[in-house]
C-alpha cells in the first residue's frame, strides 16, 4: 500500500492534535475544533488505530494517544517539519524496489517539486554507477524531487555535493556525530562508508525538467560488509529514523534554497571542510585512463583537483573508483 500526504486532511489534523497534547482530549473539543461530526471523529480515530496507534478512551469520552508505531508514515514526517518546499507531498511504502525509480515515475507524471518518497526497505536499492545499495529495514532510504528554474545538467555534480553536506549537517545536529565525505559524495564514519547520494536527472538539451536526490544512510543496521558501517555499529546506540529523516529534509531544503540564491561557493567550501581526502595520494580510474596525484581540493563546478608529480593539477569530473595509494 502506498501512503500519501499532500494536504492537511482531517486525519492529519487529528493526529497533530494528539501529538501536541499528552493529556486526554475531549471528543467534544475535537468535534468543535474541526467542525466535524462524532462519526467523522470516530472514523479518524479508527484509521489511526489501523496504522498501529494506540488511542485510549476514558469514561468521559475523552481520548489520548498512548503509543505510536515506529514507522515513518508521511504524517509523522510532516508533523513539525517546518519546510516550505521539501515534503510538500510525501509518499511512503513499507517495501519498494527503489525510491529513485518510484520518484522518477512520479516526476514524469507531473509530481511537484519537493515531493519526497520514503521506504522502510528497498529490494532493488540503486547505488552510483550501476551498483546496488543494500537496503534492509534499519536504514533510511529516501528520494526527493526538485524542479529547478535555472539549473543546467552540468551543475548536477555540485548538487550531489551539497546534498551530501546536508546529510552530514543533519546527522551532526540530530545525533552529535561528526561524519565526513569522500569525493564525490560517499559519506563516511571512522574510515567506513555509512551513506551515499545518488542524483539523477531528466533533462532536455538546454533545460533540466527535474532532478532527484536519493539518500541512503545505515542507521540502526547491525549486519553490514566489513567496509561499511552504521550509526549503531559505531556507537552501539539506536537512533530515531523519524527525527533523522526530518532533519535531513530540513537541511536539503536549506542547502537547495541557498544554491538557488547563488550561494554555491559557501556550500562547496563547507563541503571541502568535511572531506578527508586532502593531502592524500589518490589513484582515480576515469573511463579508460588512470590519474594519480595528491588531492588538493575541488573547483567551482565540484570537480576533484589532483596535483600530479610534476606539479600540474588534473581535474576529475566523474571517477569510477578512487583508491587511496
Ligand atoms: C552510492 O553511494 O552508491 C549511492 C547510494 C544511494 C542509495 C539511495 S537509497 C535511496 C535512494 N534509492 C535508491 O535506489 N538509491 C538511493
């Protein structure tokens, strides 16, 4: 079943009222507040219960929310999200092939900028360059669609960088954990990969129709290959995926709007501060060539700069594999 939240419907309004108040709310109060019938109220309460919410009723016909399921339902994400663009429409599916494929289809059918797709688990999660992305239940898998006014296809590398920055900022804010990045947009913790970003575009010759940003982060995942880690494996603590997703959505909106305002330089320089490659010798496979050199930074388009042995600086715009030598 696909759950969608596009506008504030009655169920969402009643859910919000329960979330805001830990005390009992009288049925009369809710009926008056939303100008609805008792029947409407009971139907909404039943609906919430069908999603696993435990709602208690007392002898005065008052109700309170006792327990919420640990699912990132669209209304959980939308509650107190505080964004204007990102999350305008939120789709949730327990199990999906790939949130990227799902959102592309929505985009081709006219979905608005800011649409978000969330999955609890992916069966065919996609990584960069045709790789797969291991997506068990304990992680975060989300995609967001943007319809930029000005962006050119050539700027997508910058977008991917500022989105990986957004993830790092969000994780720091929500958990206090400092992550780092490896160019172009692999997210690392303690030398192991913990997350990744996949940006894809639908463009014509001179115009980007929309682009999608897919974010995967290993949050509470307990079993991973040795080269990967999760927030849980590193800290032995469990984290709320709902709170993390909300913060990621806030940060991707913030960075996207900054980019639209033209403040890309500041964002890229902040990204550079989180990258752990500087000063290290790299071997980069670019198509059929191998480039070696010391990583010295990125340029204004987000290309990696490598200084070779005779002092010249090579630009790498898309690398298949980066190896530290
Ligand atoms: C990478 O580092 O290779 C990028 C990984 C991107 C994974 C995310 S999970 C959500 C979204 N849906 C997908 O199928 N892939 C991206």
